[in-house]
């Protein structure tokens, strides 16, 4: 089954990338035509920029930094309260994407009925169309809130596996809570931090579900990341639907980047050690 | 000299205590403030689904069950019956559970207990395949399903999803098998059990928590699926709740937030139940489940 739904599609993707298949599903091989077309695609530079900002922004602000802060804070406060807040942050990950997206659509509603705008109206300001004005910020925050919990879980597990004796020793030597975190905890979780960075880079490159629901990649293409563009090329409706060949080629580039990244991380950070870290579906 | 150091120490200790208290207060307020948007968001789902109008779009004003009328009457003739949709979603989720658990348990056992050359490769493969899913396979999967005649069919969706989840599930289950000592299995074999009997009667009961965890995960991922459903299923009779809520958003977004919230909450209900009562399974997969694999 893995063969039918994993390996075969993988091979098909490669083959399809060499055709100009459309809604008629005919195999017309055009060699590297799709890749040549990419150089002339006037939308691509913008999409590349959005993708980079999106991945770096989400990863840097939320998935690693905020995840780490959450893990540190929830392990430093009482056990029960810590667990409660971890559960709360995990909730969006298990919420059906449509429902999560719906909550965001309400928060960002351009009329006065949305959460943010009702606050603005209460303060005497005019409502703002958030998605229109800050498309990139919206997708980074919406994805980041979900992404943060991954880092949080892994860091928490790592922090809790640090022997208590180390903390006691530090306290006896006169370290405060913050010094304890800085000199004992952080150095001990170096590997998990690298692991989360590596793993989440790959996840973010291929994730577009929430973007599709919340902004649909718009306005125009302002929040369309690479993977979403490939999706739109094939199933996107009005713009240029059913370009399966070109879409596959776009997807293939993504796979290429993913593979290169994976191999690089492997080499540089000795992935063999990281492989022992927990893996979670994202 | 001796006295002054003692005083100094007492002062330092007090200062550290004080600092610690301040830091704790800061931590608590940080946790609360950052979580506020989450709390508000989910609160809104509740309050809005049961009320006619909202003050500051959050506090319910007049309580009503009107928003929930979609349970027995579709919001417009265009919509399929809710319970049919509900049934489809259930088939998708349960289909995932059966396929994933059914295949991953024996496969993980083989990986855990039998020597074979590609073991490290498989673990590495999981990570590399991680860069494949989503969009990359979606296009060709569309083609595969079309060829197999499984488009517009929930069965096609759960087969695809189960296939994609398999490496992950096998990996987690392997962790659980790894944590069982060899001696247990040896004892069973010495007593004359066959390899299959050992697996079925001795090993399986021991990895029950793992099976539970993988089932919960498979169920939730099938239940919540969005992209594959939206892409592969257009026929209204095969809709799942994802497509239902999606088109509610499309049709009633600015008109009727009450309806939006009610359908969203209805869709989320099983997830909430799992979250409240099966949380230990969810956390076990992410932390405990793989600890055995270390």
C-alpha cells in the first residue's frame, strides 16, 4: 500500500513534470519545457520571496523561539499549570484545519464584527481589512501558533530528561532561576533545537493548508507560497487550472530543495544522533 | 569577617528568593497573555453558536438554539444531509484506524525483532519522505485515484491518507515493541509458541498503549482531513464535514456567524472529547511512545 500510494506517486510526479498534462490527462512529453517555463514565469520571483519570508519568519519567531520559550516557561512554573498551558497550546494542532481557519477568519474579519476590528471600533478607530493589508503577517502568525507546539513538546521532553542533580548543583552554587535556565538547561538541549529547526524547515516548505483556508494565497499572490502555487496550478480554479505537468514540475523543485536540505542537515549536524529524537506528525 | 559573609549570604539568598518570585509572576502573566488569543478564539465558538447577537462580538446577548437547526434541516437546499456527511467522515476516520493499525503493528514487529539490512535506511527514509507529502504527491495521487476509479469516494481518501501515515505509524509502533525485553518473547518461544502466537498472545497485549495512541492519531487525522477531501471529493453525496464546513464558510461567512460557529463546534466535538479524555494517548505518541525507540 505504501508502494501504491507513496512510491508510485513519487515516480509519477517525476514523470509528469516532463509533460504538459492538462485536464485531458494526456502524456505529451516536452522534456525540460516546464523548467524552462519557470524562468519566464513573472509570478515566481514574488512567490519565492513570500516563501522565504514565510519559512524564515514562522520558523524563527514561532516554531523555534516561541516553542522554546513556552517549553522553558511551562517547565519552570508548577507542574499542573505547566501541563494545562501545554495542553492549551496543543489544541490548535488537533483542531480540524477548517475550524481553526474559521476562527482566524472571524478574528480578522474586515467588518466591525471581527474580533480585532471590534476592538478598534470600541476605541473609535475604523475597521481594517487585515488580510488585505498584512497577508504575510497573517499567515506567519496563523501557522506559527500551530507550529510552536511541536517545538514546545520536543523541548519539554528534553528539558524534563535533564537530571535534577544538575539543577540542584547550580542552585547550591547560588544560581537563580534565570541563570539556571541559561547555563544548565539551554546547553543541554542543543540537539533538540537543531532537530526542530531542521525538521520544521521541511514541514513549512510543504505546508499550505492553513494559508489556503485563511487567505487563499491572496490578495492576488501576496501570500502564495511555493507549494500553494503548485496546488493552485493544478486545482486552483479560475487562474490556470489543471496544469498538472507544470504543477508537478513546481512540486518537484520543492522535493529537490527538501532532499538537499535533509542531506545537508544530515551531514552538518550528524543526523544519526538526531534520528533518536521523537518524531511527531505535523 | 565571618559574620559579614554570613550576612552577605543571607542577603543573597533573600535577593534570589525575591528574584525568583518576580520571575514566576512574570512567567504566569506571560503564559496567560500569550494564550489569550487562543482562549478567546475557542470561547467565541461556544458563545456565538448559542446566541443571537454578541456584545463586542464575544459576550453572548440572547441565548438561542437557532444556530443549531442545521442538525435537522440543511441551511439551504443546496446542502446534503448533515448526518450523511457525518457518516462519511466517520467512515474516513475509522477506515484510517483499521488500515493503519492493521498494517503498522505487524510491520513494526518485524522491524523491531527481525534483523534486516534496511533498518537504518527506513528510519532515515521517514525523514526524507517527510519532504514529499502534501502538494508533491497530491497531483500524482489525483492521477492514481482517477485511474483506480476512486475519485469522489471517501475510501480513496482514507487509503491515500493511511498510506502516507504508514511510515510514521510504523516508526512509533516500533518504539513500543523495542521497549519490551527479549526475555519475554524468548520465554514464550521456549514454551512452544509459534512466532505468530508469540506476536499475537504475548507481544500485542504489551503494546496496547501504543495501539491506542496510533489509533487516536489515525482517527483524528482522518476526521480532520481537509486538503485531500477538498481536492479528491467533489460529489456532494461523498462530502465529509470538512467540505461541509468549508462551503458554510464560503456561503455564510459575512451573513451568519452563528451558523458558522455552530457547524465548526459540531465538527470539533469529537476532537474536544478526545482532547479531554484521551490526552495521555496523544502525549504518549509524541513523547513517551518514541522514548522506547531511543
